[in-house]
């Protein structure tokens, strides 16, 4: 059996291991918390720091292949492992490009991939030089995750919210739709592209309400988005699975927002919604199996279950019973014992052929299920 | 989090734990082999003998609830745990009835549940007294599993194949169809019944070719079968999940063959084929969640992947790549490193709205995938 390791033991690792159960593979996880969501679901759990060179190298040295569930890992160790013959998904080079926002934006620019105009900044003072560039989004070069490390700078008065560290200032796109496209690439360079997903954002709260799949966009726009997603992946020159997040602006122009070189929140609906889920697909890539089918079984909505504001402590799921009664709802809770405001605690997928039913049940879940303590 | 244990760590435990990943639960498994398919997928693995009173009692004492993936466990320990407040699925009393073929047949008789006529035998010599009762099936009272402990006695010359131990001799039913119906029962005595499954048997080899769901039987026959399955479960008076195997004879009369008080091979297709799988359903029962929906998402075929005759040793899956290329095939391999003739090594589920497509792909899998060493 092939020995394959995952750096990181959160919900993405957990769902990866859930999919691994279908295949013959010996699984390894490294994370610094032995109570993390994935720790008890692998053959071998190693407590360790995924950002530490020696820890990652020692963990990877015993493996045939290694993947990540978070970008913030030691990519120098991955590069060394790659040089020594361990298969790395995504490649250390691709990870390096994506991990740093500056390198990622320069990568898009270099390859003519449409992505909003940007300026590299080193300090908050730099922002003062670019008032005419506003409104814009300031993104920390390294270390941002799940919304942290991102600030909207609409005008001079917002500048204090910016980062006093290497960052990119991206021109604000006049967004009509936010979509995401997941693409898998195997070691033979074959690709499989998933149908686009659409994010329904609550503009008042600037929060994701829910996701819909397939995205409701014009066919020509979709073709452009798919072509761009494939171009991103082609230029990254790496096997693995990639989530390309895109904007469609009010003129129907498509822009890449950013890319994640791993399984991604925007692909969770594929567990029930598609023949081969994003998790299944990554195992197929890593085990040198044929790519799976990305065809849709049912249109779906996906709702993230996040920790309610003002609650920190042992998690309680209020309203869970009602949600479990919804015939076409699939509940996924991540086994995190402690809730914090905004912490991803689970998700619910709704499947239905009727869009109105998807939206109705998504709203019911969104408002009916609360994580408190 | 509720602490729930499973006695047995084979593929049924493995798939149960796969479904548990969606819910907050602390899982325990006891099995005498630390390399069994389920050992690495639980929070706490205990190496121990599931037929030993003290081992089962000690394992169960720390739990809120306990279930089984095989009947051959120590039911006296389960009865004691039940008396001490541990929830047991199925109840020790129901398990005791089902575990012994004599008690099971007497149970059907007592409750007027149609099941073929039978005679209790203690020795092979007893069979000689009942030549006029042949053709019949001889079933060992205790310890049979997966086809072992069952012999067809067509005439006097087969008597030597019988069992020289307590057993039942059941009149052979003139089978037109073999079907199975899975029923879940929660602690409030609510039930959920799955659509019937039909076994397609290769009569030359007396082997299961594949299963189809839904079963292709007349509506009236189906209603009778469902009523009988519900009656079996009602009289067992136990929460849990039950697979009722039935025969439809050439006169369209329905007979119970036998019942399993646990998740069952005939329900594996529910992972992809139904809203709530049999594994998901049992967790709902054990976690006191609402029952899930048993509605069909897609008609399905299920093919068992068993070890090829004449091969014993490290398992190799010949033809696996071709099967993984079938868009609508879902491959489940159980992580058993060693193959033996007839050993269940995995299964494949096909989904399609077209019955011909189900049969076509089922045959392709049946003949295209071989477990050798």
C-alpha cells in the first residue's frame, strides 16, 4: 500500500481521510494538536509543527507522497522531499507561488491571466502614495487565512486598517458574481474540471450566505471562466487539486481573485453533488488512478456552519434536530469540541433539482442552525 | 460527545466509522486484530475478544452506547451492560433470538411470520429420520457466517454434508426471487424502511452475481414483503438497524429467510443510492437524532469484490484501473491486505436511471475486477 501523508489535520484533512477509506492506502497526518479533527482517522498521526523544516522533512521522508490541507507549511522541506523522490501535491514550486500573495499576483501578470491591477506595498506609509488607486483591497503577502490578512481600503480614512508588512494592494473589482472552479491535474498532466460554483454573499454583513452549484452565469462567461481556470492550472505546472476563485464584474469581465492549491471549502458540495468528490479526486491523483467524473448528480447548495459571534467554549449545535429532519440536507460536523466566533464548525449540503428548493432549504439551515456554547 | 463503541472491526465497522465522521461522536472499536479494516478509524481501538464476557463488559462499561457489526459477540455481557444503563443496538434479547438459528426460526413461528417449515436436529443421524422432508437446507444453530454453516441437503446422498451439532433443517423454498429489506428502528420505536433490494444469483455457481435496487417485483408482493419485514422488527422489540432477507417463491408467496440485526451487505448501495445510508441511519438511531430519509436518489447495482479462488496472500486488484474509469461506478475497497478465496475485499456500486446500464456495468465489474495475489 502506498504511504501518503497530509500536512494539517483540520476539516479538510478529515474529509480527505473519509474519502481515503474507499481505497487501499496507508495514511499519515501531521498537526500540532492531537485532538484535531483528522487525528484519529489516519493510520499514523504525528504531532508536529507543519511550518518547521525538520519536522516536515522527517514526516515526509517515510512517505511515497504528501499533500497539504493548508498553505502555511514549510515549502522548503517539500522541495527537498520532492528532490529526493517523494511525490508532492501540489509541487513545492506551485505552493511557493500561491502561498505569497505578491508572487501569486506576479504569476497571473506574467502569464497574462486576468487578475485585478495591483501594487506591492511594504508598509502602511506606502498606501499613502497610492490614494488615487483606491478603492482597493489590501492583502498581507504571507500568513493570511480564512479572511484574516485582508482589508478593504475604500478611501484615505481606511488606510490605518492596512498592513505594515509586505502586502499587495489590489484594485477593487465591481463584482457582479463570485464564482469558484475546482480543477484536478494528475501526474500525466490530464485535467478534470468541476462545474462552477456561485457564492451568494450577504452584502450587508460581507459574509458568505451560501453557495450554489452550478453557478447561474451566461454560457459565454462560464466558458471564459473555465478557460482561465485551466490556464492558471496549466501555468502552475503541478499535479494536485486547485480551487480557482474568480470574479465576474458588472461588465461580465472575468478576473481571477486567488487560487488555492488544495481541496477547498467551495468544493464540499461535491461529496453528494458529483460522481467523484474533490476529496475522492485528490486520492485518485495521488494513487495514480484514472481521474474521476466531475459530472453533477444533483444541483446543490452549501452552507457553512460557523461559530456564532460572542460564543467561545464547548460547542453546542442549536437547531440541529430540525436540520436533520430535512430530507435532502446532508450534515457534516467537523468534530471540533470548542467553538469560536466565525470558526468553521461544519457544513450542510442541500441537493435538489429545483433552485427555489435549494435556496429555501439553504436559508432554513443558515438561520436555523447556530453554534453556541 | 457521546461515546459509542462497535464490537468488530471489519468492513461494516469501517463503513460505519466513515459515516460517523459527519457527526460529533467519540468512537470505540474492539477487535482481536489491530490491523483490521476499522482499527485506525476510531478514536479508541481496543484489542480484545468480542466473544469474551469480561472483555466485552469492560469495553462497554465506559460507553454511552454500543453496537455490533457481527452477531458472534458475547450477548450476556451486552445484557449486563444494558441492565447497567448502556444503550445496546440491537438489544441483547433481540441479538439472542437472531444469533441462534433455532431460536430465530421459533421466533418466526411464534409470531406467525411466514418462514419455511423446519425441524430441529442435534446430530447427522437425526437427518436420517427426515428423508421425506427433503429437499431442505441444513443450518448450523450457532457460528455460521457468510455462507459457512449452511448446506443444501437435496436427497439422502447429501446427508453426510450435514452438521453433527444443533441445527435447523429448513424446507427448501422454490425461489423465484431473493430480496432484502433494511429497516431502522429508533428508541422511540419509529421505523424507517428502505426500498427492497433484489439479489441476482448465478444458479450454476450458486453465487451472488450482483444486487439491484429497487427490486423488480410486483407491487402487491412488495407490500407483503414490507409488511413482513416491519412485523419482524416490531416483534424483535429493539432499536437498531435490521436486514430482513426474504424469498419470493414461484407462487409469489413471501417467506422470511433470515434477519441480521445490524448493518448488512445488502445495504451497501445506500451510501450512494439513498439520502441516508444504512450507516448514517444507525448513527442517527444511536445519537438520538431524527431518522433519515430512505428515499432512492438513483437506482443502483451492487457487486461484491471477493477473493478469487486459488489465491491466498497479499491482495492485488486486477482490472481496478478499468473499473475506476467507469463514470457511474463507486469503488469501495476494505483495506484488507491479505486475500483468501471468497473473502469480501470490497464492493462496487453502480448508479443509473437505466436498468440495462446497471446490469451492463455490474457485469463489467463482476468479470473485470479480480482479487489475486
